[in-house]
C-alpha cells in the first residue's frame, strides 16, 4: 500500500509540474548563413524559458544550457550558459505561430566577447520532442546550493564581470541570502538578520522577499537543478539604492553545492 501511495503522490506532482508549462518549442535554423543550430526550450508559468542549443557543425556537438524570459513585450531574451556560469551567447527573438506554423522572427544572436551579431535565419519548428521535465527540473529545497554565479564580458571595462548569490540555511524551508550583481554598475543586498527568506508552500522551489533595503526593493528567486533565476518584483522607484540600470535580475548558475 505504501508503494501505491508513493506512486500516486509522484504522479500528482508530475501532473502539477506539467500543468505549469506554458509553451514547448523546438526549432532548426542558422545563425547567419553558415552556422546550423537546433534550439529547444520550454516556458513555465512565470515566463521563465529553459532549454538547450546545439551547434550541429561543432567538432564535438553537445547541448548548451539556454535560460531566459518571455518579456511583457512578447520578446524572448535568452542566454547561453557554460557550466561555470560564463555567458557565451545572447539571443533575442519573437515567435510567430500564425497560419498553423511556428517560427522565430526578428531573431538576433550576439557574441558578448566580440559584440558580433548574427541574424537567426529560417528558424522553423522541426516537430521534435521537447524534454519538458528535464528542462523545467525544479530544485529540491535540501539541494539548494551555497553559491550561484554568472560572468559576462564587459566591453567598456575590457574584462569579465557578473554577479553571485550566496545562500545559507536558516531553519526548515528558510534561507539567508547575499546578492551582488555587477555586470557594470553594482546592485547588492542581503536578508535581514532576523528575517530570512521563506520558500513557498507545497513546491518549495521559490521565494519572494520584500524590503531588502531602505529603498524597499523586492525580488523573487526560482530554483532549478542547475541554476536560480532572480527577478525584481517591486516598482522602478525601488532601484534607487543601486547603480543605474542594474538590479538583482539574472540567471545564476550553481557553482558550489
């Protein structure tokens, strides 16, 4: 009987996780005229897009993690991430699903190191299976890492810059955090000593935290197996405590368990 109950509990969890999916996409296309790629990703209910890109003519083709968000404007903004958090490619595009077809339009891929951009050409749906469960693989609260980070080449500074998030346990389903995001200017903050972040009920794979600083900044954190996504939840005025044009927003790759 215990095995049956466990099976149905797992089934209910899987159904709930799948119900969170807002879109599944798989495309073939080229970057410019000469670089064929396959791009697959799934989008969850928080508009977080997670997937992989394959460079088909690479010497040793292997999937590269891509993560980003569907913006309110309808644009997808996604980056390629290496296992150490280095961003090696940046994409922005729209998806056209009219006339019974699905394609990427107005797409651009950019190399952050050289600032060279390539048009995303002929990205048409290939009908291949999208491994949604693998892409939207949410983290168990017991396995949240101690440190997450990313790095991005800053052409003005001529070096790699980026950010990090550190977590430490503060009780069951509670975490203290420290964030420093500095792709150019600096946004930093940490949880109050007597007010840790509390993971959401039922799934425990996210939290919302308000009033980080005297400006009243608030953000959310969504945990996946390999990374955490931070997103501002407060108004524009609360960014006044940070450097211009920067907040906690970003994808941070797990680098220390």
